[in-house]
């Protein structure tokens, strides 16, 4: 990834300080670099695609959780069209990155979808309806942070909003 013509890179270090994870902003991939070696150049490897089937991704937020899980928030496009903003994760030792699906807003009253005259709107201030009643923001995940309890917090741009994702309980 050390290329003067490459894209900005998101990076973070594992809790044990042995691995540097990196995601180029416009590359559909996660990389891991070994921080334990004595060489002048870090040994790295391609871990996997952020989203299978994506023809374009834009990652502006990435973190490593206290448990070592790598989290990224991406905007993605597939051959079928806009795949939306998505949360993906990778646990060291796993075979691939996991797609947790599209980031949606659960609060149905988050914003009104009418203009000043009461006319229905398809979108309002960067929020639009998908699949009927589900709401989603259109613009990038700009920051992401994973908590010790497994919750992942992320912000989206326009409207600037803090979202929470929590794993499903068995």
C-alpha cells in the first residue's frame, strides 16, 4: 500500500500491538501487516475483499475492537447497483470478511418525508426509503468505534448522525 499514487488509507493496530490492519479508501480489500519483525519493510498480506461482488467500495472509517475484530464502514456498488452503506468485520483467524448488511435507521419517525406543503418525498436531508419503510442515509460512514460490549458506533454524513449496531443475541 506504500504507493505515492494510492488512495488515503485507514489503519489501526491490534490490541496486542502485533498487527497493523489497513484498508485503502477506494480499494475493496483488507490488509494485515506483521509488526513483530526486524525487517525495514513490514511483511503484509491481503486478508480479503471487504464485500464480495462489489465493483466499487469507499471506506472512510475503520477500527480494531478491544477483542481484535476489525470493523469497517463502507459505501458499496455492485453490478446490480447501489448496495448502500454497510458494516463489515473481520476476526483474526476467520476465512473472510463478514458483511453485516446495509446500515439502516430503525426509528420510523427519524425525519418527515413531506415538503412544507405536505407533499410526500422519496428522500429528505440525505435519508431515503429503501425496501418500503426502511430508512437509510445516502452519504458516507465517516467514523467507527467498537466498544467492549460488542456494540459498534458509527457516524454518517448528512445528516450527521450517530448510529449504533449491536450483535443479535442468541
